[in-house]
């Protein structure tokens, strides 16, 4: 039983919830207006405070993990009171195989701030952030599982396409300089220029990789490359038969970047009227050029070999371990690729510099507000692009803003929610402390995995694992905010006689609108920016007070 648990846990990690291209940002944060870091999702968004400052780690941390195909429920489930895995029989395998996308994309992402601050300047908002980022992506074509599960069913011809078998693991530091500006009452634009300090990268690209297999022979054809760069120097022997590594001798050598690059974010925010808000942003358009300890392995495969034993997909496998070992630890696929690689017609090694792109993202937002902006209904489309593939998530939300210091959101993500998760976010300001926390996939169903099943010396803790969710993420941040007195006339409307009704009503002092730093009265009439406000004369029904 202990071995079974370990196998299921390992299988869950590699097949179900390791890495994700979906939801690689906290979507619920997009409409959380009290947050000081919302500009990370759209650079045209301006914090409501005149100045904010965030410190390392606690200032902002974001974590995402998941995949776009399967959940743990697809891997193990209960049937007639017994625990059944998808490898139990051919029907279970068929059901699991049908849940897979054409390309199963797995991804992990971690961001943590080292420093972040921003401030108002006239009608603009300036920001600077220094962020550590880790991104890992693995794309697995469905044909990889097809070969593993069903083998060469046809005696004469079986075709498998592994061209989209791609990886990219990158660690880098991002220094971002941002500017958001109010163009008019309705339009705001923003952008960020980023300097990227690359620490490590391992990536591969297949231009073509196919296997045509029959009972008598297999034909492998393909062309691709593998690139590597990091402070750790790798040494690859002739014909790729041996390898070794050497660590940097000094601590400062670990801190030196292995590559440099640039990137940009662009955003726009449009207030159609007092109720409808539209926004769009393109994020992480950039690249890193790697030039330290680089290794480039290139291969071109055109190889035919005989003697491959046909996988018998119709046989009855007696035990779970037999099937599991065939799938996970079996050497058929590895040996096939290894033989083809070693027998390839062309292979080369060099130490040339190379470049990799960052994962670009597109956000399209819509919000309809009611009750003087106290309640909003949000819609966000989030698309990510990775090496000729893209994935999308759509998140809907209900956003509550009862006052200027509290903001809460409930959300649901349509593609990965699987009717078993919900999202939530909260942001508040107490004095000079501003805090927020969000999660897009809070799961209802989970199972517990004891750490002691991995190693008896580990703490006796149980790890909660989502049972019916492909994705898990969260983001949180704490910053210190400061507001200076507005250096213009303060207008307070009180005892205003509404002439059209003949009623005498009291109006509250005007407050700062949390969206764009505008000055707003309680009847939702927007004045212009602070600069424009200096030129605005009070109407006859206002009483002006000056300090």
C-alpha cells in the first residue's frame, strides 16, 4: 500500500499537477482595486495611494502550479468501494486518454518581490519593482501517451508525432520601470520597460520529430536542439556519452547573470461611462540573450532499425505495478529515442550564445459597476503563448467595494474550475498598511497524502492534494502606503438644494476614486485629475473651504 501511494503521488506530480500554462497569473487580483500591485496585470492601472513601498517577499509573492488536461480524479477514483487507477484495465486507460489535450502543457511559476514602490506625479503614476521569477514549462504531445498506453496496435503502420515535445525552464531577475498616465477623464494608458537578468536556462525545440513504427521496423525522423546556460559549467563528452559539471568557485560568480535581456508591458484602461469599464494589456513581451557557460546540442535524426518487439496492447496486465512499471519505468520509449539519437546522421555540440523569449500574455477585461461603484461584475480573458502553442482562461467575478479601505471579490474560472473550485480575494487598508490575498482555484474536494510515506524521518504531516482541480495558485502582498494632503482647494458639498426636486440634501466630502486617483463626489460625478481640478471653479450650489 505504501508503494502504491508513492507511485500515485509521483504520477500525480508528473501527469496531473506539476506545471501549468493555464492561469499563470492571479486573475482575481485584476479587479481588486485596493491592491497596490494590480499594475502587474495591466500597467495602465494606478494605485489609489500617493505613495507605496513594499519590501522583499512580503511585498508580493505569487505561486502557480497545474496543467491543462487532467485532475487527480482522472488518475485514481473509487469504484464499487475499491480504489481504482486509470491503469486498472483497458476501459480505464481509454477514459484517461480521452481526457488528454492534443498537447498536455504543464507549468510552474513563482514570483517574489525584492523591492517595489510607486508614487503619483502630476497626472501620472511612476512605479519601480525588482522581482525574482522562476518559470518552468513542459509540453507533452498526446502521441507520447498513445505510444505508452497502446503501443504499435497496427502490425504494419503506426504514426507518432512528438514535434511539440518541448521544455523551457528559466530563472531570472526582472527590474521594471512603469509609467501610467491619465490621457483624458476616460482614457488611461500605461507601459513598463524591463531589464532582465538571466540566471539559468534549459530549453529545447523540435523542428520535426516523428516515429513510424511497425512490427518489423521503426523509422525515426527529426531535427531539433537543446540549449543550456547557468553559473554551473557543464562538460559534455564526445558523442554525448559522458558528462560532468563544476560549480563556480566564488559566491559572487553565482550572482553574476548568465544572460541579459529586455521586455515590455503595455496597457490601456477606458471608462466608457460611470458603469462600464474596459481594459486590455499585453505582458512580458521580451527575450533574454544567454552567453555564460552555454551549451548547444543539435541533432538531426533519420534512422531505421529493426528488432522492436510489438507492444501487446490487447494483453491483460495482471497487476497495477506491472502496468505502472511499463509506463513510468519501462525502457521502450527511452531506448528508442536513445538508439535513434546515438545513431542519428548528424549531431553537433557548440558553445554559441543563444536567445529565448519570455512567455507573453494577453489580458482583456470588462467590468459593469452598480451602486456608485460599490458593486462590480467582472469578466477577464487571459491568454498565454508558448512556442507556437497558446492556452486561455476566462474568469468571472463579483467585486464588492463597501468603502475606500475594503475590497473583496468572488470569482470562478470557466476552463479550469471544473465545477469544483472557486476564487476569492480580499484587500484592505488599515492606517499605512495595505494587504491583499487572492486565489483562483480554492478546491472543495481533496485527499491527504502523509509525508511519512515518502520518508519515515519526515514530519507526520498530511499534504492536501486537490482531487478535482487541474490548477492551484495564490498571491499575497503587504505594502506601506502614504497619502499627502491634496495641494488644491477642497470642495465639500453640503446643504445643496436640488432645484429640480426642491429637496435639501447633504452630501459627503469628495473622496479619491480608487481606480485612477480621480476626485469623486458621492453622486459619482467625476472631476478631472488633480491638475485639472485646480482650474475648476465651484458652482453656485457649492460652498468652498480653503485651508
